[in-house]
C-alpha cells in the first residue's frame, strides 16, 4: 500500500467518525484536506471504510434510485423521498448519512463525483421537505460498494442509488 493511499484511507475513516459525532470544526478541516486530495485526482483510489460500524440501516428509510448519469432521482422514487423525509421529521434525535453510489460504467473519479452529486441532491430534497440540514451528512462510495456483480441492466440500476443511514452514536438509548 502506498503512503498516499494509506493517507486517503485514514482521511476517509476520520470523515466517517467526524460525521457520526458532528465535530464541525474538525470536519471542516478534514473536508479541506479531502478537497485537496480530490483535486489531485486521488480520491478514487480510496477503499471505502465499513460505514456499517458507525451507521445503521433503518427499515423505514428507503434508498433513492437514479437513471444513468443523472444526479436527480427517478420520478417513481418521489414517494420514497417523501416517506424518508416524514420519518426523519418524526425522529429528530437521529442524524443521517446519505451515501451516494454509482454503477461501474465510467471512471472511478467520475463515479465518485456522481455519487457525491446524488447524495447532495437527496440532502437538498430532504431539507426542502423540512429536515434540518445540520442533521444530514453526505458522502460518495462511487462504484465501491456494489450491491451485486452481475452485468445486467437490473444490477446496474440497483447500483445507482443513495442510501440513508442513521448514526449509531446518536441512536436513542434503551431504558
């Protein structure tokens, strides 16, 4: 593993940890570092950390799906967006991470950027539907966390999504 790749993995891991804790000052410094690394074209070499250690999927939150090379969701996913926004408004104690994904058609760098645009689009839609922006963080996995490996249209379609994950550290405590 090269030093640069090791640094990128560390930076990405720190980003996930900071998102979970909401450490805004450190988060902004880390974003600046991540932007510098991305400007050098290195972000695409990052192997994504296991976000499931920091975040949970919640059955009530559904993924949002996208058409090829699009950062705005498919029209038939409007009910999922509405339901996700309603759940987040009804559960204000939860922070959410929106993880954008892409299928593998395209370069790694393009897919990372597309996944990020998709996550940002979903965030903006949730904010427009009344979810406070300070509860939402976004990141991209690009093509790294594929749901399937088949080369079928159905598999490609499932990869073009944004997942909504709830921070474990802010889950309600059980009595």
